[in-house]
C-alpha cells in the first residue's frame, strides 16, 4: 500500500511541475525577465548653443543624480534613513520628496539629488550593497558660460503636469526649457533619450548589457548674438551698478536690416546654472520675492513710458499726414498752455529753447514743439504712425511671453475705459508720457525702422541649426510690416537724430563715436507725478528712467538698438552705455581689439538733476 | 564476515540510481555556484560523496543486526554528540549545529535519523505483537529527546524529519490506524489554540505569507515567489546548463543547498524534473521492496525507518522548491550541497542495501 501512496504523491508533484513549467510558463518567464532585466534611461544632452562667431554660449557638463527606485526596495524607510545619512541630508526632507512621488509607478526613479557632489557620489557607491534600490545616474546638465544673458537663454527644469498634458512627446521627469530660447526652441534642443537594457543580479549589480539605444543629442543652434556685444552691454550695466546709478534695465541691439539680435539683456538677472541642477526652494523663493524682480525679462515684459524717444513717432505723423513740414517752427518760452492747462518744457528754468524747427526740436528735445505738433496731429494719427514704427504692438521676437506695449487711440480708450478721448490728453502723449507705454524690445524695432526707412523687422535669435549633418541656415522671419514713408520727410527726422549725438547742443552727445555718424534720441520718463518727483529726488526708486535709442552709421545703418536704465536719471546716461556698445561694435567691424570693460570712472555718469 | 556470495545480492540498480542522483546534484551545484569563481563547492560535494561511499561500505559490510543489537549504544552516543553541540558547537547563520573537525564541520543532527531508526527498529522488534500505548509512549520519548535537542539548535527542519521515522516504524510494527487518527484529530483540534498562544508573531506571519505570498513580496514571501518564478520560467526544456537566470544571478537564495531542485527545474526544464523525479521514485520503491523482502522484523523496521525520513524530506523539499510549501531549511537528500547530510544519507542506504543483501542469510 505504501508504494501506491508514494506513487500518488510523486504523480501530484509531476503534475504540479507541469502546471508551473508548461501551462504557466509564459507568465513566469516574464516575471523572471522583470527580475533580472532593467531598462535604464540614457539622458540625451541638450543641443549646444553658439554665438554668431561660433563661440560656445551654452554647453553640457556631466552631473550625477541620485534616485530611489521603490520597485527594488526591501525596506523603503531603512533606505531613506541610510541614504539621508550617507548624503548628509535631513531624513525628513528625503522622506518628503519620496512622499511627494508616492502615487507614481514604483519603477519610476524618485530623484533625491539632481546634482550630487563628488563626495556624495563616492559615499553612495561605497554603500551600494546596502542600497540596492538607489540609482546613480549620469545626467548631462546645462552649463551657461559666464552666466551672460540669463533672460535670453532662460532656464531648464523638470517638465510640469500641464506641459506633459499638452505635448505628447514629453513624459514626466523630462528636463525641458521653461524660459528663454531654452523654451522657444525646446523641440530642437531637447534630443532623444536613449535606453540601455541590462541584466542585473539580485542586489542590483549590473552583470552585462543586453542592448543599448544611444541617446541622440539635441540639435546645435547658432544664434545671431555676438558675444562681444553681449559682454559690452553687461559690462556697461555692471559699471552702472558699481557706480551707484542703477542695477536694473534692459538693452536690445539689432541689425536693422534683418532683425538679427546682436545683444539682449535684462537686469537684474539670475544664474541659469542654478536652475540647471534643480533650483532649491530657498533660491527660488528669494528670486520670487526680490523687489527688483530678477525673474522678469524687462526687455520683453517691462512696459515703460518712452518719454522723449517717442517724439520721432509724433514727428513722422505730422510730416506724413501733411500737417507740418520740417521747416515748421514753434517758439518755446519754456512752457505753453493747452486747453487751459500749463505744460512745461524741460528747459523752462533756463528760459526755453526759443524758436525751433523740427530738426532742432529733436536734437534738443524741445517739449513745447511736440506738445504743439501732437495737438495739431491728433491721437489717432500718432497711433497710426507709432504703430507703423513698431510701438504698441508685438515685435514677434522668438522668445516666450512677450508683452504688448500701448499707444493710445480714441478707439482704445472707448474699448478699454468706455470713455471718450479728450484732446487735452494728446498733449502729454506728444512727449511720450501719459497713456503711452512700450517694451524695450519694441523700442529696438522702432530704432531699426527709423534706421532702415520704415520696415518693422522681426527681431530673432536663431541663425542656423545643425542636426548632425552640418549647419543649415534658418531664414530670417519676414518683417512684421513695411510702412510707406517719404524718404525726404524721414530724412528730416534722421537729421535731428544725428544732431542729438553730433551737435554740441544735442542731448545725446555722450554716445558719440568719432567718424561713425551715430544717430539717436534720449528720453527720460517720470516714475511718479511731478510734485512728489521734485520733492524727493534723492530717493533712488523715484528717479526718472533713462532711455537711449540709436542706430549707426547714419547712412545704411548696420546696428540699431535701445538702452533702458531703470531710474537711470537721464537718457544721457543710457547714451554712455550705448557709446560703449557702439565702440565695441565698430572695433569688431574694423578688426581692432574690443575696448576694455568700462568702469564707473570711465563712464562718467551724470547724477545732476537736469532732466532729459 | 563479508561473504563472497553476498556480493551477488547487492541491489546494483538501486546503487546506480543513488549515484546518478549524487552526480546530478554535483552538476547542479557546479552550475549554481559557477558565477562565484572562487567557490569550489562542487569539489567539496565530491569529497563528501567519496566519504559517504566509505560510510555506505561500512554500513553494508557489517550485518545490520550487529547495528540494531548495539543501537542503544549508538543512540546514547548520538545524544551525547547533540548535547556536545548544544554547549560547544560552532555557530553559523544564527544556529549552533556543527562540531568543527579537522577538515569538515560535522552536523550530528543529520545522523540522528539513522540512530533513531536503529533504536526504534530494535525496540519494536523486541516487543512482539501490536504495540501498546506504553510502547508508543516509550518510542515517542526516544524520538522526542533528540528531536527536542535538534529543535533547540535551532534546526526545526531537520528535527521534524525524525517524526516520519517514528510513524514509519510504528506503522509497520502494527500501530492501529485508529491511534494515528486520534493523533491527527488532536493536532487539528490543537491548531487554533497553538495559533493563539503557541506561535510567535513571526511564525504566524510565515504561515499567512505562505497562504498568500504576494502580501509580502520582499520579505518572507520573497523566496517562495522566487522559487515559483525559477521553476516556472524553466519551461519544458529548461534554459540550459549554467544559463539559468534566477539561480545564476542569486535571486534564489541558497540555490546550491535548499533550492537545488529549483535550479534543476530552471536549467533542465520539465524534462529534467521528470528524470529526477523518476530516479527518486525508483529509489524509494526499490527500498520499499527491500523492506518487504527483509527476512526479519528488525530489518524491515530499519529499512522503513530510514526510508520514511528520506521520502518525507524528498517530497517536502521538492514541493518547497516549486514554491508550493513554506520555506524550511530542509535539504534534498543526495542532491543538495552538504557533507553531513550526504554521508548520513549514503550510510542510511548502506543499511537498506544491507537488509536486502542479507535476506537469505541467518
């Protein structure tokens, strides 16, 4: 009888093995593969960014990230404790990171440190056996050389849920551009992540590689930016900061023929490198709470009164509408009354400009002249010609989140305020005050349009793309519009602008570069009402903003732009920055060495109260 | 003593099956430990087989009656060794099981099966007729003493293998099935009480984990799930010699030892499993035949005593290897890595061969 029991038991065993090994084989085979095969992501480096001369602006460096893969955790709490200890972190903080990702699938790594120090990498490597669920990954990380032009490059960061939802090619954990060209050209820069399938043993050690799908590096971009111009701008701002003038402002320099952006700055800035390795909360909070708003890109998002730089638009409206000629004169006693209210010229305390024609009115920035012309032309014609020159409209620059300025009109006031436009309101608009507001980038387009005869070029940063098969030039975007302007009439305005810089009585002589026929226009705009203004000139935050728009040379200009100094007191101070930019530019054109970085002493900023 | 004609009565088929299983074991140990280049466990196993063969020759050449007659001395010696281990044994992996000798570590618990089989064979053979309650209690005590000592080491797995020895011999001696039934019923009734008061939490978790391994996939249920994956992924023909992933990459713990059969199933597939099962079944049936052929009661009792623990261990280990039984530190006799187990098992088969060989002698 015993033998039958034994035979019976062995038959049961044989059937059991048959069920496991033959019937359920596929299921267990898959489980065995899940056990010993891991797919590791190989991060694709983002594309390298060059300036117009082929100098590297943004590249990649190797950073190490440290993550926990819960799928392989035997005791997650023990891992958190040990890892925090090994890395020298607060266990509660590590736990919090893990908790935040608790609902994600367990195979997805939870990144604890994005850019580990060498000591941390070594420490984790040494504890490999105790931490089989901790993954050390080499991640290419952005490096912004010299941290120039922060707002131009923007920054990268982990993709957010909304971005994943709107773009199917993105997946959680991807690093994408969040601002600047990193964002606008993200699809070119991003590259294709690869993967590596490896066999691992029970403690997670890699035994061998089964196959490898190489990551494809993002496309290389060549920008229109000229590093020397960019540096000249930022050096100028640095000198203004050191000299105690201001550390805020923006500058945009274009090629007025094409709209190529040669230099682009907004200050104060941030360090994009801090974002590249995962910005910590304290830094992020301090950037957000900073009263100077370093995260704001003033060049495309700041809206300011243009002040006297607006006068060319008023002049053009008067000339093109046939209301004035260049020889039209106005007597400036220093002030004038319109609609029963007195309006002052900045020369009021010195007795006014006397009789001025259009050219002199521009050169010496006579307010009374432009009050008069604006009153004669009317708001809607000013709006028409200011818009034709690029003000109050978007420039279409290839950067995200550009903001639109405003040039008022009767229609605008009716729609926005449900009120009629009063003729008296036009007077202030004549000198770029009142409801007018512009962005620095639109001012650069304005300067370009005055330089090239009325074409609103589209500012753009991308000049060529290399997807691995050589550089392919990117055609310049079409101009936004071209105004039909009588060259003779425009020439009168341009005469005035030349005299701003080259006539001894001009307001922008500080921008003068010998033999280069620099043309431009200064402007300053009040930050608060006149009375408070006069009462408290010493308070830095109440100082006027200083503008300078320029182009050069006078005939066939090849460079145009704007320098805006927040609380820079005078347009003349901005003209000093422009001078350094232009010196640098022409030195390069001639093949001479670029001028040395300016200092507060060489810049000779004007702190006097004299306006405009 | 060893007469020449006895040579012709040796069950060569059984010997061949036994050594075939030993060889299969060595091959699988080699495969399971090949990844660890410094380890030569398969060589150690070959030495153990050589020494075990010597032990087999020893237990074969002397008349088995000489062993049963002196079984009380063997039994006392065994208890002494177990007591020695208890106080002076070396500790490995949290258990005090070994006596360090010059070249090998001796594990006396492995030899307890033979000792208990011998002493029970003599005890029941001396008490003719259906065993009385007193007989059963005395036999039970003879089993419980070494069992308790081994369980204290702790080595619950090996300790439990003494129970089939007792049941096998007592059954053959004519213990009423009713008594077996009562014992079984008592056990069932005791279960809830033991569950409530007798088990520690970790022991409870082991049992509940067995019933549903996925509830603790990384802890106690890990080995069981891994065992199932190992066996199931082997398929019909296996992944090939040294090509198993579960054993090679150490997802399966102690693959060369408790889970050697899983390695076989993974690398040689269902086909290999059938061959091994066939060999074990042949060994067991052939040994049962030896018990039937035995010319006296001590002989039959001895064979069944030795065979009962062997059979129990084989069936339990193979069931466990497929992840179908809770994981216990119970080796697969003849195949698992382990010197003492190999020597004791071969010595036991020496006795079984001995009984069959001497079925015509007086």
